[in-house]
C-alpha cells in the first residue's frame, strides 16, 4: 500500500524545481541528492543539531526530519540562495568578519537560523540571539563569535533598511 | 533499492482511517514528522507506511467553540499556537511547555496532537493538558469519540488509540473561573533536551490548585497531595515569606512521584527537583493570576 516514488514541485531560492523522490526521502535528501544543493549539511539526522536547517515557507526547520513529500508545493530558502550577484548576504559577510566559523560545518545551518531570527526580530539583544540560535550546535567556536556576527549583521541590515 | 517506508497522502479522514484499518504492517500517522521521522531510523519503532495528513482539509485551525473552549487542529504547528492570544488566558502553562519543546526548528513543525500521541514520559505539554482537562478528539472507521488526555496517555509511547483512529483535534475547555497556569522543568540544557522533572500547575480565583508532573513516572502523575496542601494558599512576597504549607507541598511533591535513574539524572535528583520546581511553578502561576506578571527569561529564574 502507498506510493514509493513521488514527484514533488518546490520553489528553491526563487527557482521552481521538480524532483522525483523516494517516499522515504527527507527534505535534506531532496536538497542534497536530488537537487544537488550540498550547502545544507548532513549530520545528526535526528533534528538535534541544526546543521541541516533551511527556511521552509518562512519558518526555519531541520530538513533531516521533514518528510520529502511535505516539500511538495513549498518555498525553500537554502544557504545557496543568500548571496546575490556574487555579493555575500550581510549575515554571511558578518560571519566572515567576526570569525563566526572555524571548521564551518555548522555554519550554513547557523546562518539560516540567524536569517530566520533576523527576519522576525530585526534588532535582537544578546539573549534573543542566543535563544534564536538554540537549535544549532557548534563544537568549535564556543558561540561568542557567532553571537557577535549575528549582532553585526543586524546592525548592517538596519543600515540597509 | 527498497525504501524504508511508503507514503500515503489521503484527502479525507475517512480515507486515512480506512488505510490505517487495513494496513497489515506498521503504519504511523504524520503531521509535523518531528517524532515519526526520527523514529523511522530506529529498528524498534520503524514504520513501513507513513500516512501523511497534509492533504486533508480542516486540520490546521485554532478555533474558539461556542462554549468557549479552544479546539486545536491536529496539524497546527506549535509555533502558531505559542503566538496565539488564547494562550494568555489561563493557558500560559501550555505556552511555557511548548516553548521548551525541542528548538525553534522543531516547534515550527511539531504539533500538540503529535506530542500527545508520542507519549514520551518527559513530554512537556502532556501534564499541562492534564491539569487543563484537555481532550483528544479521535476519528476512526466506527465514528468519533473524545477522550481526556489524562486517560488517553497510558504509558511510555502508548496511547489508547485504535489502529484505525486518528487524532483530529485537541480541545481545551474554557476554565470556569479566572485562572492562571505555569509549567517549569529541571533540565540540563536550555534547548533540545528532555525534562528531568516537569511541573504543571494551575490556580484559580477560588484558590483551587491542580498539579501534574512529567518525567518522573511512566506517564504524567497527578499531584493530588501537593495540590490539596496548596488549596487557598498564597505565596509570600518573597520565597522566605512563604507560608509553611508551601514547604509541606514541596515535600509532598517529592513523595508522590516515581522517578527512575537514567542517563540524564538520578531518581534522587529528580525527586528533589520536583519539590523545588513545584514551588517555582506555584509562585509563577500566582504571579500571573494576580497580574504582577513575572515571565521567566529562562528556566533557571527562581
């Protein structure tokens, strides 16, 4: 009983995409293996580390525990969609300047969570930044530079508003 | 290559129940997927069929019923419910609990119905739903029925749901008197962690108190003794000024729970923390009832 192969239509970083997926594909599998977007990282596969975070219909989610079939009809933003015309997004730029990365593996997910945070709270204080990034683990930085990067990004984005 | 599970995407509850009734293997109902997709990788609870509710209309609403009760559709993500104004009037404890589930990413997909059906002993929303006298509304091939959450959650990962039945919505009755509630938990990390002990407490204008604990037994425990000792009691201006009944209730709380040792904490620690968090939840609920709001910034605020 049930489908084992499905066609899903989704809008990824502003582009309409269609993919044939397996019924047990997660959104992470769809992005990486079906659409070739490997910026989103594969890590705990339990929704506990946030490395796989993308923005789905305006809300941050752990793509590793989103059913691929659920992506049908959805709008997805991944790390690949942030830079425009070769220019880094202010959040990416801030991470670079504030040393918000060491190994970089948590970074795409961390930046997508930061984007989701700043999309809803443009000027978060430190407590709000830390709360906004609660679902993202980093084993390298101790988080201080990440928080500084997000604060720097929020100031820069305010300038552009 | 074989898939781990097939997917069904029914367009009506009737169709969904029929699929569940007729499936010979292990089928799981999918709303947000934050438990199902994790468990799909583990041998013990792996389904071979996932029944996705996304194409069924009418499951995504938060509605005030004519009698004042709140009906929450099975597919409402916790984030949307957290932000809902109905959480301000007596249901603050439910908001407290949902804000502690997983992480923002989890809450953007997770549902109340799913949290109940997963029936983790540490499930944060369940003891709150118990003291709020919430009910799950089930649909099956034989029709509809409504069951109190307190009776529906039977044990770890076990709910009183027939194979063909789906939770369509959760109903929270309108409190008969003005009331306030709170949920606090002892926990190691601020997010993506499980309660070591969780205390849900409700107090109303008549001085009536209801208490329930999670993570200290196979399913939420009703805090009958602590609640009885706190009836009509008001907290002092500071914890040092609390009337003796508060300490007595804290002691009673430690005795009416049945925690176990596990990788996260010892039974002894959980038992002791139950008393501590009972007092904190009591103070918070009373502050909310009296209007001198003190919203905790973090779990560690006394």
